[in-house]
């Protein structure tokens, strides 16, 4: 487990190419919050994205969780620009997922309240690890599968290789995840990332012993999740204050061992 205090755009240059199995991170969103004076604009983003694309291994995955500010009545669209930039770097947009929250951030009288964030899943080629979480309770549990599909002309037809079986109690998750944010924030960081989201992506796209990187370590949520799931962790954080928060938070998680 390593926490590196520094500018992620520069620190990424020092890491070995293709040395990381998974990147899970939530970078600053436009100028929605001030993270201890961290500078963030699209030029800085491109340097970080270039570094991420260099250090992620073949078959590795980058989970990039972002949202947009609303400026002069229009959403900035920065999240989409970032996704397309990663694609220009040669990565696949493997999935566009949604983090559905149970609250809205800012009540608004001119549009529906925003209650989600994008979770872009990029891959360098085909993902080498896919562990789909199957904890979604099926509505039709116990019912017989009908074994039909819809053709390109819209007509329904029965699959010739269909085997009679019943709907299982639990199925694979959809790509919209309903996960509550961190309540009663006591970390000292203005926007702690939910450990549950980091943990579930780590379980989905990596295996035990893999190296997971968060280039915007913040309060260390991804590090906590790695400790809980037996992964190696590298965190990069520009703020010395947040580095200390992350170190203490990871050290104080359930697995009792000194990391730093």
C-alpha cells in the first residue's frame, strides 16, 4: 500500500508502463468544489489521462467517475469530452454506467434534480478480468424461462437451443448502481468517495493481489476497499493534508495491520 504526495500528472510519469491492473478514481468535477487549492482544467485532465493510459496494463480497466457543472444555464459536457479523449487514446469505452444516489445535490426549480453521476469504464483492449456481481433480486424468481428472442424484423421466435429452466432468485446487476453516499462525513475531506462503489468496481474488474491505482486519492476510499479485498494499492494525492487523512483512514479499517 502506497500513498504518494504529488501532482498525479507528474507522478504517473514515474510509474512503469503497463504496471497497473485497475484504476478507480473520481477526479475533480469542473470547478464544483475546491480540493485544497488543486488546479483542474481540461489541459491538466489530458496530462493525467495520458499517464493513466500509459500505466494501465493490457486488458486493464479504468473506472472514471465524473459529473458536470451547470454554467450559464447549460451543463458543461466535460464528462463526455473526457470519455471521448480516452477513446482517442486508444481505449475502449467498455461501459457507460450510472451511480444513482438517494439524494439530490442541489435543488433546482428550472430542471429535474440531479441524482446521479457517470461511471465510465474504459479498457485497454478486452478486459482481462470480469467478475460480474450477481446480487439483483429477480422479479420473476421461480417462473419458467420462456426461451424467446426478438429478431431484427421485430418478430418473436423461440430459441432452438433453449433449455427449460426457472428464473434464478438473483441475477447480474444492471449498469445503474443504487449506492448511498457517505453519510455524516467525518473524514475532513469535502467529498469522500463511497467505499462501496470503489469496492464493487474493484471486485468486478480485478483479482486478489492485483495493483489498483487512484490518481486522485482524496480521503483514501479506494485504498480502504483494496485493504478489504486483498489488492495492492497506489494512491496519488496532491494535498499533504488529504494524504494524512487517507493514510489514517486506511490504517484504521477493519483489517488490523500497520501499512505506513
